[in-house]
C-alpha cells in the first residue's frame, strides 16, 4: 500500500455521456501510474478526452467506471482537503477582485479558512509568478499572460499536493507561452508538487513533462506512455537537441495515426 | 477643447438648437398657443406655476420610487429563486415572458378598478413596468457566469450560497444596473399612466387637466418637470453604478 499512497493511480477509468445520439464514450479504460512529485504531460488531439480525464481526477466529473486514487485517497477527499489545484485554459479570474484578492479566494470559500495550513501567502505567490508589482491590479488591467500567472498563483495558495492544468497556455502567444513554460518548471521544482498538464502542443508536452501520456481519440484511450530521455534540468534550448527533435517526430507520428 | 467638455457641450448645443427651431416655427407659422405653445411661454408657466407643478410632482416621484423599489426587489428575488431551482424557472419563466408582452397601459384601468383610487394602483403599475426587464436581465446576469469560474468554485468545495454571493451576484451587477437604468425612467411612465385614470393629483392628473382645459403652457411645463425628474433618477442610478461596478465587465 505504501507505493499506492505515494502515487497518482488512474485505473481503468471510463467516462460515458448520454446524448441525443445515444451513449458517447468520451474516454475508455485509461490507466496509468505516476510517482509523487512527477510532471506528466497529457498530449492528444482534440476530442481525445484529455480535459475529461483531468476533470475526473479533479472530481468534477464522476467516472462511469474505474478508480482514481491520489496518494491513497479519493479525488473527493483530496479536493475537500484542499490538496488539489486546478488551472483552467481561461484564467477564470473574478473580474471584480484584484490580483491579490483572486489569489486569496480559495481561502475564503468552503473550508478554506479552517484549513489554512500556514501555506504560502498571496504576496509570496504573486512574487513567485513574477507579479510582485501588480497585487492591487484588476484582471482587466493585466495581459493574458499575467492573468494566467495570477491563476497559477491562486492554484498554489492552498499548497496543493497535486496540480491539474488544462491547456493553461493554449490561448497565449508563443513568446509568452515559452516564458511561462520555463517559469512553470521553476515553480514545479520550488514547490515539489505533482503536476498533470494537458496540452495539444507536442513541443510544450515534451519540454515540460518528465513523462508524456499520449492519448488517441474517439474514444479517448491511452496510445503510449512516453518517457523521453531528457535531462531534468532543462532550458528552452533543449528543444534544439537531437533527442528532443527525435522524440517530437515520434510523438507527431503517433498523433497522426491516432 | 477637451474631449470631456466637447461631450457635454455638443448635446447642449443640440438641445438649444431644437428649442430655437421650435420657437421659430411657432412664431413664423403663427401657431395658436392652445395647439403648441412657444418654449418661452412654457418656461414662463414653469416659473409661474412652479408650486403647483412641484406639489403634483411629489406624489408621482413617490409612486415611481416605491414602484421602482418594490418591482426591482421582487424581480431580483424571483431571479435568485429561478437560478437555484431550475424546475421553478422552467415552469414560470415562459409565463413571465407572456405576461410581459401584455401592454401595462392596457392593464392600468383594471388595476385602478381593483385597487381603488389612492396611491396603490400607481405604485403597482410602476412596479410591474420595472419588474420584467429586471427579471430577464437578472436571470441572465446570475446564470451567465464563466463556466470555468463555476468549476473552480466546485474544486474549492464552495457551498451554493458562497457561489451565489462570491460569484453570481457580482457577475449579475452590470446586467442589473443596465436594467435599473431602464427601470428608472419606466417607473415614472408607470406612475403617470396610473394617474391618468381618475386621479386628482400627480403629474399624470395635471397632464389630463391641462389637456382638457387647452392649457398647453401647463401641459408642457408638467411634461418638462416629469422629464427632468426622470433624467435625474436615471443619472442617480448611473452614479451608483459607477460607484459599485468598478471593474471592466467584458472580461469573464
């Protein structure tokens, strides 16, 4: 059991929806295991159910079959304990709250106030994501990249054991995206949290993840659990290395035959 | 000239031009005073009969305020119920839309018959006129929250009331104020329409009396007073909106 309590385990998870045209299988029999503190990229074409998978892990969608165990607990338990952070594609900031008030939101709702576990302060987190000077700015005063930084800071305020990210940089320009990729790796190393990162960008998946879970679509299922042989300490220039290029070509070939 | 000053001066110029054209047309075409009075005559009446007009503006203002307050409060409450109990919304919202399409002016006599000749029917008419636009906007404002913000609240194990007070209510405020600005002037219309039917006081009653007496000066002066009040009411709501809604609403 000790191995289970130290890992993220997704076991035979399926999700089916009832629609007008009958039952639609969004994801089918997905299984994988991930050690605590690891960074997993989940890569797949649109319609492969990668967002659905992430929402099952977050206890936002109940699985139709199968089990998810996060460090030995159910997703619902982990969510209630505030050990789970979620970053959406849209920063989903509340426009009437300043950057700092947005970061503090998780401590104000649910059991947040009681569960305050002496985690990082909102100011420290805004510092961590490089927004030290923007505490009192409203979302409409921030750029898209800055808003997403605020949303990352918000997800970290409860010091979560697991961080789920659903294409968080998908709507950003490439330069901002590169910079945030670098910073995310730094934050991951500094916080030691486990990250599941959904993306449809091969470059992003490969650059960020220690492992890359490749999904096939209709229905969403595991195509391959890829473990590229890349150094843990990496800069953006790693993307020009021979191994990275080779792996990217391999992933591209996989996606094309999905 | 600063942009701000320009924005103020241009409409003022337009207003003065219209008054000037009005005065000129009445003068050149020799239009009799009992058909259209000149603006100068209206202004003179306004000053001469100021106390009469003010005495009649008071009940109209009170009825509009009360109607505005009751009508909007009721629609905000009902919208809150709708958002939390989908079945209630599905049952009553289509009905509300049908009721809304009944012209209130046509129902006014019925309400006066039912509720008597005091202030009550006027307040009810004003409230009814405010009720539906605010209900529609409030339902939209409370329910059109960013779906990801809603998922975030679920990730945070927020209760229904926390989702309401921290997310839905704020989200609805820009929609609410858009409706309140319309409701402010609409409530004045409601009160005046209510006063048309057998009332002895109020701007509506004054309008009817002045019309029957061909006292066009008083008629136009009464309309001007109602207009000024209505504009001030709307401006007050806009002022409140700027104090309350400080964020930019287009970002969700």
